[in-house]
């Protein structure tokens, strides 16, 4: 069951990435981030209020946002700091790189998660999963060669390093999620609500320094429907992902790989919607990544 929940998370993540590309075009990254996280927070706020006013009903529906200790709040703040850093880097890269380049590099996330799952959680891949692992690496390297044809030098372009950094931090957060869900026994909606809250606080501090004091920057900001859509789609994806992690048999390295199937939506639909170059050539490494994901998923 947890694998199917992972696929649902991948579906919403793919749609989320398309909306994110639309949201950041010509916009400052930080206010877009604040708008998306705020939309997610408002989406979850009725659950929090319902948990305060009608705890028994919310508990019966499985949507209760539980009271947590100060120590647990501290752990969630750490997650907020990790993901805020990852998103800032990823959004900046997305503004300057084609989605068909950004998304496959983000697909390298399972590599870091794979290693972390083995070292930290002692998860053991089999022979075919290792084959899938290296197949994905080779496919991402092939994407780098295609990217150069679009004027993107993977060794000199700082946005490439930004998206790699974002990918590493995102993978670290994924490993941390297993600790939060399984060790601290947080339910998805409790983790999501407080995560959004603390991330908003972090972003407000950043904006107070870099954006709010500058009228020209504020005027240049354009609100788009895709900004709240990104927030809602992300919360939907996270809910299914965290529900999958609640299963004690769920393997974080496999879930991370399952989530990469979102690239099918991003590369195919994104290439068509945003008129990006070399779409057919990108289908070759795309197939390699999907085959690698398949080997990781179905040979356990």
C-alpha cells in the first residue's frame, strides 16, 4: 500500500513542478515561496481549528493535529530550516534553467537518500537495485550533455550548483522525515501544519531584509494563480508521502525513487507547455531514469 501512496505523491509533485515553473517566471523567488507556503498553511488551518474545537470528530476522521512537546517543535524547526534552504536554491535555479534540465537533476535525490538509507537506517538494496541506481546516475550525466546544447555549461553555471545543493538538502530532509514520522510518531497533518508555520516565519525574516524595504521589488512582483496552486499541490503530495512513511515496512530509499516518477509529467508536459528545446533527445535519458526507478521499485 505504501508504494501506491508514493505514486500518488509523485503525481501531485509532477503537477506541483509545472505550476512552480509558471509561478517563478519573472518573479522574485522569496515572495513566491512565501505565497506558496502560506497557501499550504491556509489549506491546513481548518484541520488545526477543527482539532481545537472538535477533537473527537477530527480524531475519528484521522485528521487530528495533535499537541506536541517543545522538543518536537524544535525537531520540526530543523526540518523547516533545511527545506527553506533547499527551496530557495531550487527556485532560483528554476528561474534560470529549463524545467527539463532542473527536474532530472532533482531526480538525483534518490542517490543521496539511497546512501543515507543504507548508512543510517541499514536498508539493504539488492543487485538489481544497485543496477537501477547507477543507471539513473548515467542518465543524469547524459542530461548534462544535452543541457550544453541549450547554452548551459554544467561546470560553470552557478545555477547548476544551486540545484545540486537543493537536491542534497532535499534528500537530507527526506531521511529526516523517516525519523520524524516513525521515531517521533508524528502524523502527517501535524508535521505539515507546524512545518508550514515555521517555514513562513523563516521566510518573513528573509523578506524583511531582502524584499519588504524595497518598493521597486514589491511593485515588480506579479501574483499568479499558480502560486497558491503550488502550495496546495505540495501539501497533497506531502500528505500521501508521509502516510506512506507511517507504514513501518516502508523503505525511504524506495519511496524516494518512486517519487522520481514525477519527471514523466515535468519533462513531457513541461516541454510542451514551456516550448523547451531538445525534447526528443531528453526522452532517451528520461527512459533511463524510469528504467532505473523501475529496477529499484520492482526487484525488492
